[in-house]
């Protein structure tokens, strides 16, 4: 019904919805930016420069779009509206283009990562992010000693704005290492 962008090679599909699982992601190349100081809507302020970057460099749009948050956002109440500290568009392949700076866009290679992930359905907003984080923290609490948090939370957005809100899926994730 809707044609969506493809995943980079080796990236797992989103899902299952509302179930916390461990996922493995391969290393990848991404174009990343931060919001300009004072941006009223940081996500929108980052999206257009990234879109212009991939268009200029003939990189096809892929999914997910990655938004990273501060460590504090992981425990922030939803009414405080956590905002992403950066946004990244993933390149089609890890060997595509070159790394480096392009204005306030940085193209960089990111390492493979293990995450705790929960797929959420619906429109993305701070309440949804907070609900996803609660599920991940509840899972960590129910599995003491099995995981160590290894980085700040992130949100992976899979659908374009043309997809009705009730069909959209995204993933709230926390990078982890597993304890043996």
C-alpha cells in the first residue's frame, strides 16, 4: 500500500510490537547533525539539513532515522518533553561516500551495537518515548545483573510522515552489554 525506504544491509526489521528484545546491529555509516541553538522543534531543524545532505551526495533515503538522547532523557518524565541531541540518516552501505564534515553534518562510521529494544506503534511523541523507556527499565529491573547500559537511549523511526500515525512504528532502544 505504501512504499517505504529500505534498511541498510544487516539491519534487523522492527518488531515485535510491545515486546522487549535484544537486537544486534552491524556497524554502519551515517550522516549526523545536532539541532541549532534555540531550535523550537529540534527534530524538524535537523531533518531538512540531513535530507539536503543525502540528496546532494546521491545517497538514497533509508530507514530508520536515528535520534539519540541524553542519558538523562532515559529517566525524564514525559511532561518534560525530552528532545534528541542529534539525528542521523543512515547511508545505504558502510563503504558509501567518505567520512568527514560537511558543514554542520558529520559523516561517520558507527560501530556494531547490541541494544534492548521495544517496538512501539503510533505517532511519536515524548509520551511514547517515555512509555518505551519505562518498558525497557522494567525489563532491566526484571533481569538484574544480565545487562549493563552502554550508552544513551535512541529512537529509530521507520516511517515517512505520509504514513498515517496509527500505522507508524518506531523503536526505543538502550545500548547494552551482556554479562556472562
